[in-house]
C-alpha cells in the first residue's frame, strides 16, 4: 500500500465511511502493528480509543493516606534542578506539566486544554512552532491563577545557562515563547521539530509559578525559598520535606479536576534498599507503592505470593546491550587510547562481531536472570511500539558461530583460541558491578569459549564506571576495552535523543573530554544521513520508518548486541488503582490514584 | 586543671586541621561525580553537567577547594549539599533528633543491661547466671546488626505482624497515639543496636569488676561490716568503672554518627543514613561536615574521658 492509498483510507475513517476497527485490520493485513496503525490515526487527528483505566471515586478526599516508598528518596523539589528520577517523582507530587506520556507513549493533557495537532492548528505544518492552549480555572496552591505568563517564564528560566537547570536540553531548540492571550502560548523552534512535545511536557515540563521564582533567576536560583517548599498546581499541597527521607503533602481542596484527589494526604518515604521496599508493599502491606523494583524476578514472585500486592510492569525503552569497540583501545595514537584514527585489530571484522552476536544467549539470560524485568530482544529500539522493528528474530548457536569464524579464516591455535595473521581473538569485556550483570558476563564468556574466543571479564564499581571523571580510565564513555555492557535508558517516547548514541558528531574522544554519547565510536554516513532526515521529518509515518531503519542499520552491521529490553517495574498494593507508564513518572497521573473498597 | 584544659584544647587544633586535610584529600582522590546520574541520561546534554561542575567549583584544584572550604568553615558556613542544595547544617539538624533518640536510647539500653548483668555475673563468677550471661554475651556480639536486624524484621514484622519495619520520623498523630506509634517503630532498631552494644560491654564490666572484687580493700570493706550492696556499688564498681568509662566515652561520638547499617535496614532517617547517601552521591560538603563533626566529637570525648578519670579516682592529677 503506498502513501496515497494510506491517506485515502485515513480520510475515510475521519469522515466515518470506514470504521476504526476495519482500518486497523487492513493495516495489520498490510504488515503494520496495531499500535502503529493506531498512531497513524492519532497523528491524522482521529480520536484514540479510551484507555482501560477508569476513575471510580465520586467525591474528593476520604481515601486516607497513600504511602509511597522509594529506596532513594527525593533530595530536591525544584523540577528544573532534578538530578535523577527520584527528584522528578518528588516534584511531580506538587507540580504538573502541560501534558504527560501514557503507557503507549501518547500524550495526555494535564495543564493543557487539549493536545495540539496539525489538524487543530496547534502544530504548524512546517513543524517550526506549536501553540498550546492552557486549561482555564487552574490555580496555584496559594490561590493565584495559572496563566500563560507562568509557561513563558518556565521556558526562559529553564533555558538560562546561568540558572544551570538540568532541563535545559529540552528547551535549547526553543527560540522564543510568546504569550498570545492569557491562556495561549506559542513556542517557536529553530528547525522543523517533529518532536515538539519535549518542552513543557512530562518530567522536564513541570511548570513552576512565575510569581514565586521570578526574583530568583540565574545565579540567585539557589536562594529561592520555594525550592524546598513547592507551590504548584498538583493534586497535593506541600506540608513538610526532609531531603532523602520524607516528603508529605495534603489534598489540594481546589484541584482543577472534579472528585480528585481521592486521598487526604500523601507520604513519600525514602531510604533503604529495593528488596525490603518490595517486601513492605507486597508482603506486609505497610506501603501502597514502591518504585523501581531492581530486584530479581524470583524474589519478586516469592514476595507476591504474600498476597498483599502485585508487580506492575510498564513497557519502556531501556535496553541492556553489548557494545563492540571500533577503535584500538590498547595502543595510543597521538597520546590518546581508542583514538578515532585507529581501528580495532579484530573486532572490525564483521565475522567476529557476527559470531559474538550468535554467542549471546538472550533467552537464557531472560529465563535465568531477569525474568519479567528484562525481555530478550534483538533490537536496540524496542518501544514505543510504533518505532519497533517488525523483525525480532534472534538466535543462539555455537555451531553457527564456529562456522562463521571458520569461513572467515579464524583458525584455532594450540591453546584453543582462534587467530588470524597472528592476531588472537582475545577480548576484555567490562561492565559495572551488579550481580545480574556479572552472571550475564559469565554466560557470554562460556559461550564464547566454546567458539574459540577468549574473554577476560572486568567489572568496575558503578560510581566509577558511570562517572564523567576525566582522569579515570575506567568510565563507560572512555570505553578502553573491547566489549562493554550496560543499560541505556530512554526517558521519552521519542527516539530522537536515544538514537543519537551512534551518530558521528557524538563520538566520545579526548577532544570533547569523553562527553560524547557515541562510546563505540562507530561512524557511518548512512546512519548520519538517516538520523538527520528523521530529525526534521514531519510525517509521523515516514519518521517512524526512518527510526526503524536506524535500528536496522545498527543490528545489520552488528554495531551492538541488544540483550534485553527492561520495562519499568513497580510494586503496588492490591487495592491501589493507579495508571502506570514507562514514558513518564509512575506518579504522572497521581491525581487518578485511588484505593478500592 | 584550667591550664590542663587549655593545653589540651590547643593541641586539638592542629589535629583537627590535619584530620580535615586528610578527609578532604581522600574525598578529592576518590573517584565519582555528584552529577553521575545525569551522565547516563541521554536527554541531558553534557554541557549541563559541566556547567554544574563549574558552578559548584568542582573543577578547581583540590588545594583551592580546600582553602575555600576551610575559610567558609571558619566563618561558620558549612556549605550546601550538591544533592539537595540545602545548607549542610540544616540537613544535619533535621536528622539530629532522630539520631539522638534512637542511637542514644540504644546506648542507654546497652548500659542498663551491661552494668547490672556484668556486676552480678562478676560477684558470682562461674555460677549458672554467669555462664548464661557469658554465653548470651558471646552470641550477642558475634551476631552482626545487619543479621539481627533482618531476623527481627522476619520474626516481628513478617511472621507475627506486630511491628512496622519502616521508621517514619514524621507521624501525623498526637498525644498518646504519637508516643505509641513511635514506641512501636523504635523498639526494633533500639533493641538491635542496644543488645549488640550491651553484649560486648557486659564482658568488659564483668572482667573489670572481677579484677577489683578480690582486692584487699574490698575484703576490708566487707570486714568492716558494710552491706554487700555498699561494698559492690561504692567500692568495687566505682574503681572498676575506669576502663568502662574509656570505652563508653569513645563510643559516645557514634551516637552522633548514627549506625549506618541499622539505619539503612530500618530506614531510620539518622545522620548515618545521611552520611551513606551522601557518600553514594559523592556529595562532598555533606560528607566533610559529618565526618568533621564526628572527629571533633571523638577528640572532645577523649578529653571528657580523661577528666572523668580524675573524678572517679582522685589520685589522678592533671598537670
């Protein structure tokens, strides 16, 4: 089916001549996945089917206290300074963005009156501007009205380098934010921006009040008293905060949505470890919710048998993957190890990378290590579904790997290790210290041994490995080894910034103090071209196709070996009803949380 | 005495400066970055991290940073935490009441077990009570707190479901109910710490009392016809306490420092848990402040112990 035919069909659905369901069936027949077809309709301005979650309470309050447990508590409450997800959770209790991302990676309006689209005139056809209409009748917790001025202020505040916000990345392409009327704001972008929904949305989009922060811009930002006593628009009002320990809030009696919130108060307790947090929700029921369950699935299953709670698994984009070095990490060129002027002596042979790809036993890693918390995958880009490659066939075969290496002329030496032209297949494989990762390393090492590849394992303390310490040779950005494995996160449902980890201008080198995100230092004209095209392509279907292509380039060229796709795992009490998502905070719809019966 | 105090305090100054230099150097040499979490987030450009490092002065040479820290400290400015951007003294004061209550009570519990049990066991050496006390003391200090803590949670929270195992410093209750909830949640951490400490102190008290109870002056006191109680409390115990006081005085600074492991298990928001999260986050100002205050306390309590000796044993003079 060509593009023209597609557009005709979408037109028919719009005018009611074709049912939504029939359209989806036809698309699936044409080889598209259901969510991708659904997304075609959404982008073309056809309303999405209602999500499964329904909010039952018929009045505000009366739900008692809801207790959240985070094994790392929030330490600061200004969303523009949030260092990690823990802080973003704390901020989200009080502050709200214009819209959030649901489990399918679609926008849900929160402070916006509606989601802008090309059809309703919100998004400019050239992708260079977007107009947000704000919800009316929203008040800050101190009674002042929420208006377009606040939104404009947030854009200015976040993009001022002197303020040193952590959200600046989302706002640097915004040239100008203008107030059109009291409840309408227009954002203008430098370039056509297909992912216009980054600023003011989700974790980076929480809006802080202008009247309380205006005097504290730039270098004075740390002095704002509201940094620690937030005044937001959210369902709960601030009561008390002890950094890293306890955050308390009470129901906002003037919340801008009817019958919400259900709970009278909220408590967010920090500290401890993940396993006992799981226990407090699943086994003893002391708490209603615990975040980020980095716990072996076997233990979670055992605790779930306690019957007080359940595990919620929301698909996300995080991927645990193996990287191949493309430069030579063992010799210095111009005083730099792994310089892009060098080439890796053995890993630059496709056959070697292909063989290792066949030697990673993804299914066993899922079955024996990660369980539900790490789904075996062939692809680097796994979610949202509209960007997922239809091909997810992976294989584990020692014989095949042996055949590939034999065919490429890698002969086994007397010590069982393969070599060609005097170069041995001996690799150093590094990762961070973390029990499941060390098990993974073992599984890969053993399989490689059977194929005549010798692997030396190296594990580095996480605080060193993931640091940006320029003086330390063991960081993941320097990647002074042959292979490395870690988990890369995808905090937004748009793959733009996720897929830039392989573009040539992001190569991590001495020159940029190893701050580039391309650690493999792999470079490809085709990849660069496709990436640039995707960054300005306004047609969502074509854009999705470009990202799928990017993923294919990575996989076909064996640049990386994806191992498992890690969803967002939380523990919930059996009676708690809460919509979860892998593309925003778990508390993104805290207003809708309620306790049944 | 006054002169002695002044001299001791003056000697303390160079040691404190030395301690602070070593602490600062070790922290500066240790790998890590307070903005590490930003490094793995693809949405945060690298400039953000560099900008923050520059803003907080992390890129300056160690010596410059130390002088800046020391100068501010002299003026009573403890700096602010990189993780929360709250002033360090506020953070410590927030955690102090819980620490003092939980750790302080556990030390009181330890003493109130160690002294009577130790004395009683020493006055009846090798009796059944002594054997029993000895065995239990050995068991007590052989079991690490992380083990007894988890054991207590398993028994009292999970199996019996009597006590909560997550400590909450802010409780939205009033009156008797407030006391009750606090009592319930504090029992386990206090017991875990107190029993561990009590067990080892019992051994010390017992051997110290055993050393003096057979001395001639105790026999004389008995011969004078003093009651057994007066003999033990006034004559034996007072002399036996000197080594015990040293131990306890050196132990007291940890009341401030908190108990890292136990606080982590029960999520007690004390200074120990503040320190451990600051270490994990490479939050230098907080680590510096907590460890520095801690070393000040160690020095101060050493002095207190020395002065207490004189009160317990007037033969010790200060020159």
